[in-house]
C-alpha cells in the first residue's frame, strides 16, 4: 500500500516523517500514526519520491518538443529570447526586432539560458515551464506532508500534476508556471514562519522575499500584490496582524526585494523612458485590468467553470474541502489547530486570486493558475480526511461524487461527438483549414474517463481510499499521454503546420534584401521559424505592399485563405502556394 491506511472521518493527521526542506514547525499532529520501523519509513519515502519523480518526468518532459510552438504566445516568448542572444541586449526584450514590453525580463533570461544549454528550439523554450511544474509537484508534497501527512501530501501532489490546467501550462512556453512557482514558494515560506513557535525558521523569510522579487521580475506588480493580499487578509481574519508583522522582518525583506527586483526596472526605464511606462504599466497592466484587450472578456462568474474544468477531475473534491471550512466557520478567529489554520489559509489564497481576476475586464483561463497549488493541497486535505467512512460530512462528499460523475459523463459525451463538434466550429470560424484528424483518440478517451473515474467513485464509496486516488491518477496519466500522442498532433496539423512550412520556405529561399510579410495575420511563429524580421500589413493598409516592393527585393506574403480575395486586388503579386487554410503570395517567381 502506497499510503498509510484510510484516516477516520475526524480528519486526523497521517505520517510526517522524511526529509523536511520546510521545517516541522506547524505544531504537533493531533494524533500520531502508528510507529513504523526506520526501514519501512525509508521504503515508503523512496516509493513516494520515485512515484512523483516518474509522474513529473512523464507528464511534463515526455515528447516536450514534439509539437511546434503554438501562436500567439509561445513563439513570441521564444523569439524574444532568441533575439536577446543575437543582439546581446539583456535589458530590453525585443520581438520581431522591436521592443516588447508585455512582460518583465526573467522569463526571457531563462529561455535564453536554456538555448545555450539545449540549443534553440521547442524543448528549450518549454523547458522551464516543465521544470517549474515538476518542482511545484515536489514542493507541494514536501510542504503538505507537515500537516497533511505523507498520504494527504501525495494526493495533493498528484492532484496538481494530473489536472488539465497544469498539463497545458506545464508544457507551454508561457510565464504562468514560473509565476505560480515563485508565488507558491513565497506563501509556503510565510505560512511556515507564521506557524513557527521560535525564531529558528525565520531564515525562510528571505527565501520568501526572494520568491516575491522573482515573481515581480516574471509578471510585474501582480507578483507582489497577490501574495500581499493573501497574507494580509489571512492575518486580518486571524486577528494577528501586529503580532505577525513584527516577526516578518519587513525592512530586511524590503531591502532584499529591492536589490533583486528593482535594478532591471531602473535600467529598462533609463533605456526606454516613457515608452516603457506606457507599454508595460499602462497598456499591459492597467488597460488589461480596467479594459478589454484582444476581445478576452468574461462575466463575473467566468472563472467558476474554469476551475471546474481546468482542475478536472480533482475539482470534484473541492465541495468536501469547503465542508471542512464551513464546519469551523464560527471559530475562524479563535484558537485553531495547525490543520485548520492551513485549511483557512488555502481557501483565502484561492479566494483572493479568483476574486481579484474576476473584477478584471480582460479575462483568460490562465490568470487564476496561481491558485491551483492551493487547490491541490485542499484536495489532499479532503482526500486524506474523508475517503473513509463518511459521518458528519456525508452531504459534501455526496456532492463530490455527483460533481465528478457529472463532469466525467459530460466530457465523455463531448469526446464522443468531438470530431463533429470540431468540424462544425471549423466550418463556421475557419472553413479553409483542413479537418481535424483525431482518429480513434476521442472515443478511447471517453471510455477511459468513464471506466477509470467510475472505478474511482466505486472504490471511494466502498472506503477504498488508496484505490480511488490511484484510479483517478492513472486515468488522467493515461489520458494525458494519449492526448500528447494523438489529439495535440491533430490540432497542430490543422492550425500550425502550414504556417511552420511557409516560415521554413521563407528561411530557405529569401535572401538578404528580401522580406517576409504577414498580411492581416497575428502569427509570431513566422518570425521564430523563419529566423528573420517580418513586416506586418493590416487590413486596409494594402498600399503598403507597393512601398515594400520598392524598398526590398522579393516579397513572400503569408495570409489566411479567407483574405485571398483582397490580395488578388493588389497589383503585381501572385499566389505561390496554398495549404492548410493559408496562402503564400509573392512578387517574383525566383530571386
């Protein structure tokens, strides 16, 4: 048996032995597990560590470079890092050889360093997201073990590693996983020091301040604002603001934060002046929060289905976790056990992140990913506590069963009709791209979800907690591997392959003095794979083609097939190729 046996419904703690990068300062468990020999402890620790290491390597690194970079975010980050190496400018990020102020500098630095180690390509661009995802899996286990025990912490780590949102962002060259890693470590360090009864663990404060500084260098002020709101609200609820702030060594922490985070902002501001302020703070922060950017809009409840589906299938455990908080709602400002304080802290963490972005006018599903580590620990708490006999919390656990079963059945139905649904959407939105060839993958996934999660629910109802968790985790791991092998390549074939092929043709045939043009098209992958600057001509600016023809030699013009009727009206250009919903035009047949 991988974990200790099922706990009672009174939610007692499991074993907390093993290596402790987070010191055991969160109080003595209310009820210790039976003593085991040193050899059994060692074997269990090795088994859990090997399991989580294997899961992390399989889910985040397996075939990491098998897909092209997907427009629009992945190739933009990857290209900016490539241009950093070419130009030697490590202060101002550039994309398409123009300043890019969407995000701070840290993620570009990391990708550039990966390029030096692995070479320029998809693997290096995605390496840090995968590494931080695996690191978060281990961190959640090591942190959670202090109060949840080995069993609950392992459930939390598996829940984090095998949910839909983590897999997507852990295999993508975007900043969300890096931000989540830094913010999670900052909050872990705070809670560890908060629960300490002496000063021996306050060195972790500086790790937390370092993590906040790196979060600010990853995604801007949000890296400081969100952890600050979580900590502040938690301390207000617990009525321990003054007592705790005096222990946080704010002046020393502020000094460390300033030394790490501030220099880049000073240097980039000195080099770019108001252009940086306007592009970074105004356009990509204030305007995104107070206005709608790129039509990414949603209502006040936008993130509820995001949590339910993005955290699937473990989102079904959250009603049970909320039930434990509800049971202590009248005592939140009184004396609580370490486990209960952790429960409150995790719900505050989730609530702050979700509510903060719910008020944002621009919304994307990835915005609330920094809450997923807390959701995973809540899953570990609920799973470790309530998979056995259900007593007072039976209503919440029944809600969990219905929620997981309902979502599994709904997703299975969607998968069964996925080819038809995808084709209808394609014909309505982009009729020129080729059909998605998923093969039998959707039907296999549907059967896998129904059978695997069905077995998990049956096992849970019978009190076989380990079997339920194992069935859920194995179902998701197999589903993810199948999706990586069959579903993702089919999506790539329809959406990205033609752009990649045209970029390669441009890289091979265009010479110095020629230029590649993207017409009414947002496709950063053209820049990355062609390895050259791309001119942008928007709809209504067709007169710009004449100016480019005068200034340059040969033009390669890439556009969606839907824009071809407008291109045909431009004089002196003609089609060279059509494939996959895109067309390639030029003004010359040969150099």
